[in-house]
C-alpha cells in the first residue's frame, strides 16, 4: 500500500498538496516539513443511534427493557493529532458494539 493511501484524498494534512506516488513512510512532504508515517495506533469513530425499548407498567411508569446501538458513519483518526486517515478495513478485526443493559434500574411495584 502506498503511503498516500493512508491519507484522505492522498493529500498532506499540513499543506494539502497531493502526496507523490514515490512517497513512503518516513519521507517528508515535497512542499512542507510534514513527515509521512503509517499510524501504529488510531481511533475508529462511529456515529450512530441508540434505540431503546420501553415497557409501560399499570402504574404509568415507563421502564427501558432493552437497548441497541445502530451504527452509521465511520471515520478513522490518528491518536496524535486527530487527523483523518484511511484504513484497509479488510485487515480490521471486527469489534462488536456491546450495549450494557441497565440491570440496576428501579422496577415499579405493579
């Protein structure tokens, strides 16, 4: 994978110039001092929605009985500067979104 594939639109994050095809990790940008690197750590940011199911009890109290996360847009960022990066998702090991159910919620008497 060419180093430019790790950068959005193949552009230098500092000067927005197109990264040269010959650029590799450790090289400086041809127009500014930015040094290109393959990120060793990054953050995956997923924007989505939480859907909650409620049950209404005879006394009128509404209690959440289940919730789930529905993923939407995903972006990847370096942990150092928050710059957007491109990731080869075919090499990403799936990590599920496990919603923790609130087992300590108060339950109504009836």
